[in-house]
C-alpha cells in the first residue's frame, strides 16, 4: 500500500459518554476525512469510542484509508508546512546575517572611535610639546627678522644720503675746478707761478 506522511500534528478526542448501542462485531471506518485525516471509530459491546490518531513525522497512514479529498488536503498541508519551514529557515538565515553585520559594524565603530581618541590625544600632546619646545626659538627668529628688516631700511636710507652727498660733492668740485681754471687764465702772474710749480714737480720726479 502507498504510505502518506502527515505534518506534525497531535489531536485526541476522548470517549463520548452516555451512548450505548450493542454492535455484535468490531467495525472500523474513517469518517470526517476532510477534518481528521485519520479518524477511527471502534465499537464493541456496550460502548462506542471515537479516536483519532495523527502522528506526523513518526507514523503514516494508508492512502486507501483516505478519501481523495482527504489525500489532497493532507498533501496540501504537508506542502504548506514544508514551504513554511523553508521560508522560516531562510528568514532565520537572513536575520542571523543581519545580526552579524550589525555586530561587525558596531565593533568597527568602537575601534574607529578609540583610534580617533588616541590620535587626538597624541596630536594634541605632541603639538603642545613642539610648540613649547620651539616657541622661544620662533620668537628669537621673529625678532631677528624684524631687526634685519629695520637695519636694511636704515642702511638703504644711509646709502641714499651718501649718494646725495657724493653727487653734491661732485657738483661743487666741478664748479670750483672751473672757477680755478678761469682765475688762472685771467692772471698771468699766477699762471707763471703755476707753471714754475709744475716744473719743479717734474724735476723732483726725475
């Protein structure tokens, strides 16, 4: 016979009291195929008992004991349960993956925050140390630059003054020389004295 496994489902209907009907022999049949896939009524002597047995996963029923509608219902229930199990498994896997990603990101955030705090502490400390170490030298360098600029300005002023004085000296010298030559040529006696002095100078050189 063909066996059909049913989904995990347990149901028991207890004995129905107060019903006495004498039946000479045991009768077994399967009513309510659509509601109870495997229901058996056992009658013996003075009592009638309705009992359903559906042990899914551990027991099986004969297909000949179910009506076609009952078989279809059992197959539909089984397929639905299998599909639900698969969907639930997929959802669990996705949820586990999301949880793992969230935990990883949280760990990364904590690590980055710690690294950032460490770098901030180091940079702040090193900056203050470097600033303290070189602050005096920087001040001296600034003072030296300022003094050098001032000295350059003073020297430029002095140079301009000297150039002006030199120009004025040259101008005066030229004028005095011209005046001297004019006076010499205008006075013969002075010219003779000048020639005599030049002659004496030449004789001394020889």
